[in-house]
């Protein structure tokens, strides 16, 4: 079963450091990183920079459509105003079907602000005590949504990726 997590960091560069740590842990077979994306929001900027880490050849990669939709809902829809309210509601409903709730989106929106960064990660097979040890003492705050196998399959199907 895959887990979608969002890790918030207190600096614009913390997510990059965390990704490097996760890549090291993956090389030690302590976690399987299926896909990831980094959001960095420098102070004084009106919106964050996003960078997708997926490889379209890698098994489990969600693809840019997923990350674009998720980041649009979190960071850019509030800027656009109420003109697209009905469409936003439909998108929230579709994401809820695959385990990404309104509360997850709203929580990330409130916590990832100028001067912070976030790592969004789709992972599986984590050796939790070892992974937790690597992140102990960092300023990471974990916001998590666990996806069931059915929800993961629905998510992959919705974005055109199959195992």
C-alpha cells in the first residue's frame, strides 16, 4: 500500500535536504520512493516554485497531471477566487475518492507559506523506525494521508498510470 505524505519544513530549502535523505534511505532499501515533488516558497514571493521528481519510466510514478492538479488546488485556486467554485468542488470530490481530503488540502495550504518548503511523497515499504531516526531533530512537520490499495489504483487510473 502506498502512502501520500506532505512534509513541511521551516525553510525554503528543507524539502530538498529531506529528498536527499530519502534517496539515501531508498538506496539502503529502507523505503520505496514511488514519486515525489518539492515545493519551495522563498520569502517575499507571491507563489511557491514547484518541481516534480517523477520519472515516467519508474514504476509507481503518478505523473505531472497529478502533481499539477494537487498543487493547483492547494496553492493557486484560492488566488483565482470564487469564479470557479463549482469546478473546485468537483475536483475536491474526485481527490477525496482516492484518499485526499479537503482537510489535507486545507492543512497543507495553511502550513506551507512564504519562507517554508514541502516535500510531497508517494512511498511504500518504509521501515518506519529507521526512517523516523533519520528525520529526528529536523524541523519537519508531517501531514499524512494513507491510501488503501483500491484508492491507489483509482488514483493511478485517474491519471493514466498503471502498475
